C-alpha cells in the first residue's frame, strides 16, 4: 500500500525473533539499499506481553491482483514503416507530455514520452493495461513486448478477456500476433474482514520467517502496512489495511462489490509479490503453469516462507499455526478450483533442477503447445512436437548443446557417447 510519507511515519523493523530453520521457511530475499532513518524519525516501539488477539475474521476474496507478462510478438511485414511511425509519435508525445491515440477497436490509449528500461522503447497506456514495446520485429530469447495488467481489469474481466483485447490492439498497432506468453511478475492476495484489525505487536510476536528484515508504516501509531522482504527481492510480503487504502484513494470502491460489503472498515490484505527469478524456481513460466500452480504457490508462501504461529514453543517448527493464518493458508485451495495444492521450489538456475522438475515443466508446455494447435490427442501432440523440433535444429547442434549443459552441470561422461 503506497501512501504519502508526509502523512505517515516510517520505521525499520528490528529483528527481535530468531529466524526459523531453512527446512521450515525456505529462502527469503534480503532487502538491499534501504536507507537508515534519522534518529529524529525513529519511533519507540513497545511490545506488550499480550498483544491484541485476532479471534474474529471472515474470508472475503483471494486471487491475482497484479500481473505482468512478457509477450513474444511477431510483427507484420511492414514493421519498419510502423516503427518509423511509432518514433514520430514518441517525439510528439515528448513535446505534449503524452499523445492521445484512438484504435480501430474503439479503445483509446495515451502514447507516453518514455519507455521501460533499454529493451522497450515505446509505452502505450490503456485503461486496463500498459504496453511496453521493443524495436525488434520478431521475438528472440526474450520478450519484445511487456504487458502490465491493472488490478481492476484482472478482477472484473479476467486474464483471458484482457488478452483478447491486447491481441486486437497489437494487430492494429503493427500487425502483431502473440506467439508466446511468459509470466514475469505477479501479486497473489487474500482479503479478510478482521474486526479491530491487525497490530504490529500481534504480527511481531506471532511471525515465523527466515527474513527478519522489512519495513512498516504507521499512522498515529496504528499499523497500516507491514512488509517482509525488500521491494526488489524475488519475494515480498505485504500485510496492510486494504480497506483504508480503498477509502482514501476513492478509485477502487468497486472492491466493495467483490467483498460483498458496504463498508471498507477493518478489511486487511495479505499479499505476496513474486518476481521472475522466483517464478522460474517454482517452474512457473506460462499462464497454464500459473493456473495449475497458483494454489500450490500460495501454500508454499504461507507455510514455508512466512506464517503466523502461537508463541507456545521455543522451536519455530513446533509452534501452533494461528487459526487466522490457517484460514489464510487454505483460502486458495478452497476458492481457486482446479489447481495443485503442492509445489516444488528449485533454487538457482533450472540447469540444476531435477529430472522430475523438467518432466513437469515439459508436460505443462506440451499441453499448451497442443492447445495452441487444436490437438487433443497426446500421441499426436508428441509427433507434431518431434516434427517441429527436428525441423528447428539438427542432431549435431542438439548433441553439442547437451554436452555443454552436461559440463556445466558436472554430469558429463568423460569419453562416453550417450
């Protein structure tokens, strides 16, 4: 939750509880580059022996609140001419602070003066999403279009509908067709009605996590946002007063309909931000991977990465899960049907992943490949995959690549030929 720092006082969380063992919590990213607050802005924090209890709570909503995708787009044959036109529009946008453009679909967008990093030169802002477009006519090993979908579009329209809009817009912009979609970043969240709210003291005395660093925001000594992990870490947790954010900004009151409530009071959000490096470790690359594994991902994050447990044992792994957190852990399993409840995380590059991980990933890709071609028979899909792979690279190149990867993994057979 972002707020004006003039209205809030920010302090660093001081690690006061011992870290849980790695086999329980997994790995947490360490924040980097966080500026130390001046002594004049440090707030004294007292920790009462008995923090306010959380005994009453009601599940409201869970799902994907933010989603960034890398799109592999093949542009039309006249892409050079279109690229020249985009450059002209970018120059006009710089002069006018943005250029309003209407598309054949009836949707309007603002052509922004900037881009995104070095890879995406153009930025088109739509009501439901932001498109960042690179100069390459065809995708290479990396996406040449970056897409960031708004929370409102995700909750009210769904990913598939939004992608259909984007496909139309890419066609209009430059005759583009999407060849592949890669998940780059997402926020998974769950919203609960908690009468009386959550306190910093409660979270501090019940939290079990390997990452004991983060930030919090207070307003008149009342907790607004509790962070675990840095914003640039592969994984970051935010626990915050979502109802207050909706009320103050006034632009997301449509959440009331989703929550089926008339008031924003005492509505709290548990939200995990997962970036591309962590997604790769979980074997989440495509949207199919995400659909199949989001419940398992949530289970991992709320069980091994962070949890709230009663302080009833000296050993973290033996502490009792707090009933509220148990409800948090189960919400995706109970409310997101058709997804796996378990997931494996493989640290480091996928080159060190087990054969089982690769089989799982290949199986997911095969079904996506078949669905794209309209194939439903597994044998037919495998035959078509083999035909296209054979056409894509020759046996010699394949052997060379395998030997290189075996050397990198330390599994090459000296003098052998497999």
